[in-house]
C-alpha cells in the first residue's frame, strides 16, 4: 500500500513551489508572447513540463484504492466547488475587461480545467483499481496519442484529460520514496542538469523550431490545427519525451532539505493555482501591466518575470490558503450521501446553465 512517507520529504514541497511559480510565470509570459521573443522562449520552456509535472505530483500523492475502498467523495466535492467557483469568477472578470464571453460550465481554456480533470482522474483510477499497472500505463499513453487524431478540444476537457492522463497514472503507481531515491542518484542529477541547460538554451536559440510545439504542450489541441506541417503522433511522442525528461530533471536538481519559509509555502500551491489567474485579470483591468512598458527593454521584461515569481510567493501565504483550507474542513464534515447529493446538484445546475445561458 502506498503511503505518505514520514518524516516529510521536503523535496516535494520545494518542487511544488517551483512548479506553481512557473505556472504563474507561464500565465504572465503568455500575455506578452505577441510582443517579445524572450517571452515566447519562456512560454515554450515553462509549458513543456509545468502542467504535466503538477499533475504527476497530484497522482504521486493519491493513495491507491484498496479492495472495498471508494473514491474520496469529499475531495471530489472540494475540487468541483473550486472549479465551478473559479470558472464563474473568471467569466465575470473577463466580461468586466470588455470580453464578449459566455459561461461554459463544461469546457474552456482557462486554468479551471485542472480541478475538473483531477476529479476525472480520481474516478478513472478508482474504476481501474483492479487492472494491473503494466496494462494501465501503456494504454494511457496510447490514448493520449490517439486523442490527437480526434476532433476534441476544450469540451468537457477531454483532450487535456487524455493527454495528461499518463502523467497522473505514472505518479499514482509510484511512491514518493521511490521517486526521491531515484532522483537522488548522482548520474540522474548530472543528466538532469545537462538536459535542463541544453533544452533551456534551445528554447532561446532555436525558438522558431520549438515554439510551434506549444499547442501540443498545452494539451488541448488536436493534431489537425497544430501549426506544424504533417503534425501527427510522433510529435506527441516527442512532447511526451521532453515533458518526462524535464520532470525527472527538475526532481533531480531540487534539494531534499528544508529551506526557511519557502519549503513551507510549497504546501499551499493549490491556493496559488486558484487565485492567480483572477488576480492577473484584475491587474489587466486596472492597467498595471501598461505601466511596465515605459521601463524599456530589457527592464520591463525582467520586471514581469520578477513580479510573476513574487506573485506566486505572496499567494502561497496563509491569508490566501486559509479560505480554501476552511472550505475543505467544512466539506470533510459532510457525510458521504449528502456529498453525492451536493455534487449532483452542482452538476445539474451547470447543465441547466449551459442549456439556458440567458
């Protein structure tokens, strides 16, 4: 049975903080990709692994289902509430910014997709609890590759569900201690450093060749619309390879020691994921980003990257994680049957909103 190792493995708190900081950097960088080659390079570097790695880590700390065990209904309720709340907030803020957008309760390209996909993964691994991992893992990879040929997209997050499923499954079938021991090996560390440096340089020096892969790294696009001539399954396999090696490389270079303040902040990454995008939309509305351009090049770019990292660190503090933790504690007090009823009401309400948007 897979358990959370004790004492706490600090490496994973450090990794989660780094990854969530890169999520915020990616959100900031995406805003400026039309204006800066540097941000296009940062975007493709970050997006090549930050979502797969965050999903891998979520799978890593999902305990395998044992005989007779049921899915964590409280976790499902918690993630559904966060997902729908975030979806509504983002829609309202985008309208506030003057965008003519509707409220799609079962799709979309914004960050809320993560919460719904994790719910789908939790249920999927429960349904597959009696299937051997040596069957599940290769099948998830095949499904991720085949999905690119299908006319899927943001509807029900199906494309992202299939594309990122291998990373969640890989984490699910591993244990934190095994990952720590493997990533601690000297040869893995040396190879990880080498790959990170080489890939980082390539993202800047060979940007035009690598940047078209962005639509595959985001996990939401079929091959037919990717701006690569003859894009097909081997491009997805290339992206899978890059993401997997990047995950191993980052795990290898992050220390397994407690860093004052920072390691503890790594326990609150969900709050950063939840709050950062709505706050970015607010910053756009008040014109905060417009104040950076007069700083000149490269100072405005350095300021954006620095602000993104500081943004992630600030959102990791307790004042932002407290509401989410209180919500989670409240949901845990609800008996299983009312949890199912609550989830059903949320889903039915979402269906009605989609059917009758006005």
